[in-house]
């Protein structure tokens, strides 16, 4: 497994190459999709984002134990919903800004 920030950094040259090598793939939607995926994708599991682990640790010191399953049962559906909203947003931006029609 790899953390979302190093993965995002590693994918930047890949999406730039994809956009440069194709007339049908444009950089703008690829960059936004990568940013949304890196930000929102980590919210699905307890170990998906550093903030989740820190929050669980602080909660445990206060007497609230958050297990992986507990977090997953709430976090994963929320992550799916936020990624879906981001997908709808990107679709509207694609239409409004006419990415690919320039």
C-alpha cells in the first residue's frame, strides 16, 4: 500500500504524459480527478488518511475506541457519496468549461 500523497505525486508525470500524448485526454479533468481522488479516497478506511489515524488515537485516549470495522461502516459509504458528488461536479465542469473543445 502507498499513502495518497506520494501516490498523487507519482501520478502527476503520468497524467501529464497522458494529456500530451492524446488529443482526447485533456489535462484539466485529469488533474481535478486526481486531486479529488487523493483527498476523498482516503476517507473510506481508518488507515486511508493520516487524520483518521490521529483522530482514532485521540478518541482512544479519551475512552472511545474506534475499530477498523466501526470506521469502515460509516467512512466507506460517506467516501462513496463524496466521490460521487465530486464526479457529478467534474461532469458539470467538463460541460460548462468545455474541456476538450478548445
